[in-house]
C-alpha cells in the first residue's frame, strides 16, 4: 500500500473550498456594515450618558 499525495483530489477539493470565498467575503462585509455603525452609536450613547440607550448598551 502506497502512502502518497493524491494530487487530483487535492486540486478538486481546493477548488471546491475556494468556491466558498465570495460568500465568506460577503458575510464579512455585511456583518461589518451592521456592527461598526451600531457599535459606534452604542459607544457614543455610553459616553454621552443618554439614559435609556446607555442602559441598553450596558446590557
């Protein structure tokens, strides 16, 4: 029994894995577009001591 590198299998699985890169980038960009502004606003509310929003930000 020969133990070696199965190059055709590696090439095939590389392209299957690589096909998921665009959706991973899309998920990353969308999550950043949601998280950055909301985090910024919550941080500002904590700094400026807006009572209701500050309590929500603390939670």
